[in-house]
């Protein structure tokens, strides 16, 4: 997938999430089914994920190359990234639960600040996606906690899908 299409996909996935969030009653922010995340925890998780990715993309390219190496294969397609993520979630359910067990539950008073952070972080990712070279998208790798090393292109496509994944979960909760 070309980088402009990826940036558009990010916008599309976040617009669906923001539209859904704007239609929800305030009481849904801090509540969720027993043993499941609240809406606020899903949003905090997305903010944290985006911020980590944006921070990694802010490092000089030589640092990423030195720290994580270069890809030894072509980038996967969006569909392949989604499939691999879904498979890894099923295979590592315990690991993903453990990784996110201490996620705080933001209060309703935190919603405007958290929504602003989410908006800023998703716009930053779109900007960075448009600006990075195709060579760097396909040769630089960054580790994902569940999926291992991924090219930057794959990681950005994953970030778009990650939003859809959590939006779908939220829609199914309410």
C-alpha cells in the first residue's frame, strides 16, 4: 500500500472511531463489561500505542538502523499484516492480557484531554507517514511487542488496523 493511501486509511479509521465516540453517552466512558476494558481504557491504549510509534519515528534513521537493523524481506500487504496480527492475538491471548493488565482507567473529566491527545497523535502519524521516504518505510524495522520486528510501513498499517480493531470491540460492547 502506498504511503498516501496509508495516511488516508489512518484518517478513515480514526474518523469512524471519533464519530462513534461522539454518539456515546457520557456514562459509557468509565464503564465496561465485567473483566473487560472501559471505553476510556481503549482510548488510553490507542493514545499510548500511537505515541510510542510516533516517538520511534522521531528518532534519526541511522539510530533505528543501528538499534534494530534492516529488513531482510519485502513489506507485507495490509491484508497480510492484519491476518498476522489476528493470528498472533489468538496465539498469545495470555501475553496480551498480561502486557495490558495495569492500564489505568481515565475518568470522565480526563476525556477532553485524552481525546485531544488522540487527535494530535493520529495527525502526527499521518504527517510522518506522508514525509518518510519509501526506502525507509520498507527497509527500517521497529519491534512490535506481539509481532516482532516489522518494517515501518507494516507498523503504520498495523496502527490503522489497530484502531479499527478497538473500534469494533467498543461497538460490540454497547
